[in-house]
């Protein structure tokens, strides 16, 4: 079962919907939630103060987007269909 309580609630609701409707898509969605959450549940990254400060600084003051990045974002928008 996923470690986050909301994930467990969602999973139970999807399984109940699968039982009540006979639609196994709901059950597959519940399995997918569990599969995605399981590898993350035991992960923990410990940062040194200097690393934490560098990450915080980068998030607070991100660098300007380069021309290459802007072009990549534009290509992505033209080639990828988002759901």
C-alpha cells in the first residue's frame, strides 16, 4: 500500500469502483498507483548544508533559459501530444 494516506484512499476507491462496476480499468489504475509509489516509499536523500543551499539558490534564482532550451521547448510543443 502506498505510504501517503491520500494514495491509499484513492487506491481503495478505485478498487471498490472496479468491484461495483466490473470495469477492470479501475483496478489497473489502482495497481499503477501502487507500482509508481512503491519505489519512492523507501527513498530518502540526505543533503549536506552546502548542497541544500546550492539547490535552494538555484530554485530561488534560476538561470535564464538559453536559446537551445527555448528551441527544445518549442520542438516539444510541436511534437508531443499531452493528455
